């Protein structure tokens, strides 16, 4: 099943801003937006936010999400060492009746 | 607080089946889908399917249809996932995750399934 497209890696300096993208189509991201997940090495994924919703309670203000058409974005401002992780997007695909995931973006804080 | 507690690691031979469990607490079990997602070593997340604990209805990823069966027992707030005809490339960490409208919002701790002769 077709997945969502994410860049494999993003490297930014400490306190810089990283913007991660997730591109799908009108049946998934374009229809229902995308969820963003953070996964640190050796741990289960953690839900961060949904592209179409306001920041959930407990989510750092340094993380923000948005969507434009078939592309969802996750922006991390003021990068910190603890932000080094893999970030996945995921959406429900109405034509497949399946949840699809992106391949993940590894964020490195230099 | 929402918790999903999965059963322990499994080691299976090729061709065998594995049935794993995910016990939910801290919320109304029948109010949310339960998804199953796996992650092979060094790889990304792969969706396997979901079950509606209220109705028992399922959606399976095309890749796993015919090999996966998802069930639930509402009396003990537990979801199960059985994968049959195991192959070496089924070696992975298997997660259950609660399906909120915004996405899979709570995840189990994961369990390692190793398929080896």
C-alpha cells in the first residue's frame, strides 16, 4: 500500500528551526490531515499532534503542525538535544480503508 | 490514565502462529479502535490493521489479509492479534495503539516477536 512521503533526515543546529514535511494525496492527508508521532531510539512512538488540530495539552510550544493541501508539516523551533528522534506522519486513507505511515524523518541536532 | 499493556516477547519457528495481547485500562475500551502496528529492526512503522472493540469489526492491511486475525474480549478490555504462517521477515516489534479521531494517541510498550528456526 502506498505510504506517505517524508524526507529521510533533517539536520539542524542547536536552537535552530526544523520543518518536517509529509506528502500524501487527496484520499489521506488531503482529506483528513495527518497525525505526527515522535519515536526515540528503543521506545514506542509517542503521539505529538494532528495537523488540523490545535496543540494538545502537554505538547511543547516548540512543536507546531499545519497542513496545506496534501502536505502536512511539523515545525520544531529552538531545537534541543532531546528533540533528536524519528518523526513519523500517519493518516487514514479513505480509498484503502487503511492507515498509512510515512517512512519517517530522522532529526539530528548538531 | 490510559495504559496499554502488551504481552511478553515471543520466539517462534517459521510456519508457526503467534497470538499477542494488549490490555487496555484508563478509558472506555469499546469507545476507541485498537490498531496494530509493527516495526522491523531498523525500519519504519507498518500498519497491520485495526479492530472496533465495540462491534468486533476489522480492517486489515492488504499485505496481511489472510494471515492476520484481530479479536477482542470486552470482558477483560483486551485486544488480540494473531499472525499465522510466520516468516523470518515477520521478526519485529509489534505495537498496539489506541485509535483516537486525531490518530493513534496511546501506544503499548511493544513486544518483540522473533521468527527463527
